[in-house]
């Protein structure tokens, strides 16, 4: 479990390579119990996938409010991708930023990674702001690469390199 002052990130760690897929905890119109059941089923299906690490973002009382993952890990090249999804009712409260910081600290503090990547559509201003706040730099745009709710978007590609993480002036998750 990764922890911070206002959140917990809980998941299972593997000894080998790690990876993850994105899940929304409360898509519109779905009951929370049904959603948690679907999340459990998906995580169980991916249990033996050694190329991923999935974590739930939890409130201090244990309520799940998001999902964060490290996936497509290539330990030989030192690269991986990050995804983060937060419950729409808990966005904007700093939970996503804290979870992202914790996962980045795990990736660079414990794994032999040199580069993390994140991809989101260019119209997703909140995600772009959270990524920029964590030190990610936009590298480019993949045109018309994202289909979201029936509409095509350009996809922004962002990355954070180990030397950039080392230069960040913030406490590491293990120091909190």
C-alpha cells in the first residue's frame, strides 16, 4: 500500500514485471456495488499478468474513489505507462495528484525505470493539469487517436524522465 496524508493507494505488488488497464469506478448510471464487483472481477482476470500493477485510490475510511495503474512496463528499456481514473465526485480534491505522485515515486524509487508515459485526449484539461503538476512534459500529439463517447480527439503524449523526477522539489511518498 502507498500512503499519504489524505489518501491511500492500495493494490497488489508483484515480484516480476508490472502493468495495468484503466477502470472507472463509477461510470454514469451504474450502482457502486455493481461497479466494485466488476472491478474485482477484472482485477481477478488480470491477477496473473506480471506486466501490470493496479492500485485503488482510497479515502482514509477505505472508500475506493479511483484507480491508478502502471502498465506496459519494459524493464529492459526502462519504460512504462501510467493511467489514472478518479470517481467524478472526488475529482479536484488533490486525491488524483497524490496518487500519481505516489505511483511515480514507486516507479522511480523501486523499479529500474527511466521514463514514464501518460496519454490523454487533448481536451482533458484536468488530467493535463494533474500530469503537469507531477512534472510530466507534453512531448507531442497523436492526431485523432482517441475515441471518447463517440467523438474523436487528438491524444496528448506526456512523459517524465528519472532525472526530472529526481530534480522535483517535493517530499517523496515514503517521507510522508
